C-alpha cells in the first residue's frame, strides 16, 4: 500500500474517532446544562456557586461491522459564578510600593561581551586611579559593564569623567556617566 494512501486512511480514522468523542461530549454537556439549576444570588458580599462534575454515562454506537460497541464518557467541567457586591463603600488600596534603592552615579568606561576583556579593563583602571571599580553582568544588554567611582552628585561624576578623558583621551573617549542603583 502506498504511503500516501496509508496516511489518508489513518487520518480519516483519527478524524472519525475525534468526531465520535466530540458528539458524545456534546450530548453529555447538553444533559448537564438541562439538569443544572442556579439558585438566586443573596445579598452577601461574596458568593460562589458550583455544579458538581457529571457522572459517567454509557453510550452504545454501531461499528462498521454492524456490532454495537460501548464506550464511557465523563465530563469534568465545573462551572462557577462569583458575585461581589459593594454597598456604596469605596475601598481603594494603593499598590504596594517597592523599596527605593539608593541612587548614585558612576563613570562607565566600557561594556564587554567577553569576560576577559572586562577583567583587563577593570585591572587597568584600578592601577591608574584609587577609586572603587565595579564590574557586573547586565542581563538586559548581555554584556559585562565596568564602572568607576561612586558619586552621590552627578556633577562630581562629570568632573571625574573629564579628568579620565583628559589623561587618557584614546582609551576612554567613549566613557560616560551612568546612573546606578544599589
């Protein structure tokens, strides 16, 4: 038998099985909605109503050979209704605030994809200046950032940036002041 014909036969068999399963589920679902009743909502502040899962139902179907075959279906869907009443009182809550991290300024001398390059830049600037040097991985840009200094005022960070660029214009020409948080 050619592979395409075998595929068509298998696909049509799967389609028939799915169709038979869907029609029996639809029948069970129709039975569920007909027998379910919803009680009236009382004036409580919060109420939940549920319908229990439907029990198993036995169905008989005729097969292609003419014999009757039985199968079992089960519905496990739970319907719920939530009613909330507000009796004229407005209870608005402010969203929780995150703890604010302290802001500081630092001069970023570079961002590197390769860790060894970031380590080299960090060692070099530590030798030249007696300032704190920070080296960390920034997930947003997927690079290792190297920054120098820890200044509370942006003006002080710019003074150090000018000093850095005047002493080493070729190496730190692309350096800038970055706002950091800890």
